[in-house]
C-alpha cells in the first residue's frame, strides 16, 4: 500500500513543474487518482470512476463525424439507433448527443456593449456527463429537448459578461436571429473550458433551424471508469 505522504510528494513534484494553477490542480489530482486507484478495491474504483471528470475528464470520449475535411464525402450524422447501440457497450456509463458545429450570435451586453456568444446544441445528458455545476436557475431537461423548447443555458463567464451577475441572467430573453429564447440556467464546470463563455441550446432547436451543422455529429461518451476507456474505444468504430 502506498502511503499518503508518497502520493502527496509525487503530486507536489508535478505541481512545481507546471505553471497554470488550473492545469496544476488537474494534473496533481489525476496523478493521485491513478496511483490510488491501482491499489484500491474494485468497488471503490467504480465509485471513484464516477467523478473522474473532475480530475481531467480521463473517462470522457469524444466521438465525432469529421467528413468536412474530405471533399466530396457525404456529411454523416449519428442516428438514434446507433446511439442506443453505443449505450449497450459494456463499460459505457452515459452518452450525450451534440451538434458539433455551433453558431455565434451578437448579443447586447450591459453598458451598451455587443458580445459575440457561441452556442452549441446539447441534450439533457450533457450536464451529468460533464459533471456541470449549476450556478443559477435550472439545468436543461428532457422535456426541453423533446418539446423543442426555445430555451438555453449560459456558461458562467458568458452570463457575467452579459449581465454582471450570473443570477440576473435567469429569465432573460435572448434574440438569436429571428428567434427569442429564454435563459433557464447558468452553468460552469472543470471540463467546460472556453464553453464557459458560450451558451447551450437543445439539440432539437439547433436541428429545426439548421444551425451549425444541423445534425448530431458529435457524441460525448462517458465510460464508467478509467479502466473502461480503452475497451470502449476499441468497440466504438465497429458499432
């Protein structure tokens, strides 16, 4: 059994070698997690695997269609039947569908400023898949997606840039082209990155208006644990 002092020493050594605080914390936690998981029992490994996204997202697999880089190649998307088949792969915890190519709208911010906000299409599983934290309001629901509701969530930075206080964003109406959508929630998370500066629309709303690619061209596949990632990746292409 590795002593906690040894785990701390290895993590601290990596901290000294890195510069950015966010990267430092992610790497340090990831190293400690991998070492600890190697000596823990199977039951504990399973439970810890549920929160691996907080340690750098090592169990999140991005699967996407990239036909655009091949001239003349038909543009393909993921069908519901394919997504259901992928969910049945042993080791897959959950899958979130995504309209990969988003769309940017100019929105009026406080102080008469105009801010470009990029929106992507997500489903009701995105928040759980990426372990998002709710800052204000509520998360996108299955009813929002199935009902093609004109609602959205904003990343915390986008809400702050637009309204100063993220809580003030909830209930606001945004004019996206000819459409008006209501902000129902503000979210953040370790894995969001630059998406913290953007917004999230239901996939069905993006598809209805042919925004972005207008199709489900990316999937976020969350493996149950880090040890399931390699087996799942090997099976995905055949499915």
